[in-house]
C-alpha cells in the first residue's frame, strides 16, 4: 500500500484528505502528552490560563518515553492507550488540535468532537517503541518537567509511521476491519 | 544448609530487569514468524513485520522493546535448606529493581500511592511473592508487566454449573472487550479455581510459561487450544486493525476450589511479554 506523507502543523485540507485505513508518514513537530499532562492542560483551560504550547493545527502523541541512552535523541517511544485521555480531549479539539496519535479505541464524545472540529486519530504500533524512536530527530521538554516520562516534549520527527484509524468523518477502522476478519 | 547472600539475588534481579526489557523471548519471536504465515490482512502482516524489526533494533541497540518497561513482579521460590544472609531479602530485590531501571535507562512507571499518584522515581516497589520449596536452591522468576494489557484483565466468580463453557465465554468476552487496547497480538493467561486472589495469581503465573507451552493436563491442554482458536476468530488482529492474529498463545492454570465456586481470572499480556527466570 502506498504511504501518504504529511507535514505538521496540519491544515484543514490535510485533515479532510486523510481517510481511515491510510498509512501515513508524518514529518514536522509532534508534541507529547499523556495522562498527567492532559489533566494539567485541561485545568489550565478551566482557569483561563495559557496552554504550554499553541495547539492550533498541532498533533499530540500519547507517549511516555524511556530515558534516552547517552548519544540517543530519545528512548523507546511507542504509543500508550488512548481511552484514558478521552474525557480530556474535546477542550483541546475546540482549541484547534488536529491530530492525536495513540493506540486503542476512542469514545463517541471524542469522535463527535473530531467530526465537529475536524481532527484525525492516528494509531502508532503499540510495543514498537524501539522502531518508532528511529523517526524522532530531536526532543525537547517544553512543560511539566517534574512529571518525568509524562512531561510535555516537543519532538521533531521525519517519516513517523502511523495509520489513520478514525478520520474526520468518524469512519473507524477498528470497527470496519474487525468485522471483516471475524469468523461468523 | 546452603548460604546465599542477598546481594546475589539483587544482582540477578537487576540483570533480568534489563535483559528482559531489551531482548524479546525466542518463543515470541517464533510466534511472530508463525503468524506471518497465517495472517491474511495486509496491514496485519505489515505490523508483524514491523514488530520483528522492532525486536531486532531493540536487541541490536540494547534499548527497550517497549517504552512501558513495566511494573516488576517477582516470584521467589526459596529452598527450605537455604539460609539467606547479608540483609533483608525484600529490600535486596527492590534494590535490584532500582539499579536495573536506572542503569538500563528503563522507564519509572510506579506511583507510591494509587490515589495520590506521586512517582517513586525508581520503579520500586516490586510485587514480590515468596514460596518455600524443598531443596537448597533459589529460583527467581521476573515478569515486567506493562499496563496497557494489565488494564484489560478481568476476574469473575462463575457458578460451578457454568462449567467449561462459562470459562470459555468469559475469556472470549474479556479479549473481545479489550480489542485494540492491549497491543495485540496478545498472550492470554487464565487462572481457574482457588479463591479470587488465587485465580488472579494463577493467571499471572500462566503468563510466565512459554507462549507455545502446553498444559500437562489433557482437558486443560484441549481448553488452551480451543481458546486460542476462538480468540483468533474474533477478527481483532494485530493492533486491532483486523486479522487472524489476535493472540499468540493461551496458557491456563488450574487449582482446587470450593464446592460452591468457579473463580476465573484472565490476565492479558501484550506481545511485549517480558519474563525471565534464574536458578541460584
Ligand atoms: S500493552 Fe504492552 S506492548 Fe503495549 S504499550 Fe503496554 S507494555 Fe507496551
């Protein structure tokens, strides 16, 4: 299958062009954030405080990497399970977040938000942290350093491999494909 | 009476934490290759190829297979003719974990209190089970448990009349609900019998067996085979994106139970099934 190449930040046109099932290589900036960072970002929004980065057009990767070995940019960095961020996602979509990278299902609230505000949910291969690390060219902590592996990092990536699982029309690969391969 | 210094135990734990995180088991590697032959989904196949490549990179660069380097579970079988000297054995095990996670550049994923949630920053404490056994050796088994899959695990108290069909249905329901979350292809550990905590412990111990291992009990061996077939018919596939490879293996452990009960526990493990053992 031909892989599509996209750059971040993502425009609405890029979002619209991506369809569930597309294999995509992402290049550009990707921000990391998982459970604790999401809690803080949502709290910041509730208190009318600024987010640690402008989310407009950006992509958040749900990951808590291992510490980098000397000479390496980052440690192993595969995706963490996304559903834990479900209740903390829509406010970010409202602020212009256009992409999320994780693994596993999203709930209907998130999918509705993605349709409404225009965003894509990508899956990276869970448990392929050593492979994925090869596409990360730089990593810098930009917020919440005290959270250790959960700090927000700004990653520069080249050809970061993902699959579009849920597109901006709400088409969900987890549902359609599983159905197709199940033995009835 | 044989004397063993707990510092030897500490060193073993440390090395196993690092080793198991960097080097995928031969059983899992073989299972990937086997699945590649039967997988029909193109995305599924390409994921299996990527997972093999990931394992190769991790082994070559000596970095973790997966970023969730797990919470450490230790089963220590201590021979009754062994005299442990040189300090507190539990502290020695935690020290081994501490050094392994620091020196191996592994992620520290443990919080000190489940509600206050402050990271202990050294991946301790480990979860340690001691057993006293005959002999003068110490056997240490270590499992590094990622939580993507741990979170999808379940326990249920079935009725005796639910029988083997009930067990099958509960395992299938658990795997089906887990879907893509535990990073399929998965390994499924099932514990049947005992009490509620015994069933859960059996399920964990089932995961310490090699993925291609078969039960020595004929009816349980048959159950393992049926479950694997049924799970792989669910269609979940690699990473939940559809396919025939949902599980690489199913291991079932059983124990006597009460006339009124049929406890069942399903402990799900991901393909990053990291465990090791050593005999001292
Ligand atoms: S479920 Fe397993 S493979 Fe997936 S992220 Fe967790 S530890 Fe890694």
